[in-house]
C-alpha cells in the first residue's frame, strides 16, 4: 500500500515539475513575437533607437516594420527623433530568410523629395531597425515586389541585401 502511495505522490510531483517547466518556458518567456523591439529613427546628426512593446500575438518583424513606418510618436518627436521615411509608405510584406529580412514597401518610399542624405537616412532607419531583430544581419529592400530599385532622383540603387556597415550615416 505504501508503495502505491509513494508512486502516486511521485507521479503528482513529476506532473508538477513538467507543468512548472512548461509554464516558465512558454508562458513566462513569452510566445514568439512578444517582448520588446528597438525602432531606429534619426536624431541630431545620427541614428538612435526607441523601444516598443510587441503586443501578444504579433510577430516582432512585422510589428517593428510597421512601427518604423508610423514614425516617432509625439513625445519622441518632442525629444528630437525624426524620420526621413515619407508618410504613407505601406508595408507590403516582410519575411525572414536565413539571416536576411526581406521587406517589401510601397512605391511611395521613393517620393521623399530630398537629396542623398535623406535617402541614406531612409535606408539607415530600415536597416538598423530590422538588423536589430534576433538573427537578422542583412536587409533586402524591395519596392512593390521588385529588387534592384533606385530611390529618388539621385539613383540610389538598392540591388543587394544591406547590413549596418552599408547603412552608416
């Protein structure tokens, strides 16, 4: 009888340990896409980040890209953050392929009305934000599904995946 009681207690204890492990691994650690992401905007002469909380059920990459395209919040603008990305640019899609984030943006990304410094700012904001995601080293920027696009009148051609060294201001 004591042996059966001990087995029952042991079984309950093992079930408790498994439950606790699952709780801390899955629930406490968060599901994929939860947590915080850094969004990079321009500030002064350089690039700097703000932190945003990823809502439950949202993937980190699409959330980060959409937050970047929204631009800085009013308090962030008051603190000196700004974005060179034109208002109204839409995220068509984003995928992580190995160590590369492939982001497809709407064609109005090229309607920024500025010079080379502005397009470099646009590229830096995109590349820094997406390479800050876990495992992402490079960013391939597509416009309306096409690669090898030229942004603006300056002909800044994006024909390969870019890393942070390519996007320094």
